[in-house]
C-alpha cells in the first residue's frame, strides 16, 4: 500500500533494510579501516571524489523507442 504523499510501504522497507545492512557492514569493517595508512585513506578519498564527480555527467543513449541514461561512473565500473 502507498502512504499518503509518500512512497509505498514496500519501498520504505527496502530502503530501511539497505541502510541497516550498510550500517552493520560499516561497523563490522571499522577495525580494518583504523589500520589504514595515510596513503590508503587518501586513495579512498580520491576514489570517492572521482565517483561523485562521475555521477554529475550523464550520457543519454537512444535504445529502440526510449532513451537510457548512464553516468560516467557506470561506464568506468563496467569497463
């Protein structure tokens, strides 16, 4: 069922589950992150920045009767 003025309940449950699993996974990996060197932290920050920038550039490709939108980061991860 859809709630008034919002997303369907099933969508809200799915989003909450993904956030919860992500938080548990992050908490599980925190001890490993604490052992990273400055180089590791810098490379991780650089990767995060590049993915965020790549999401800003969208490519629209025609496919039959519709247009499919891809981001630059989609292309990078697919390659």
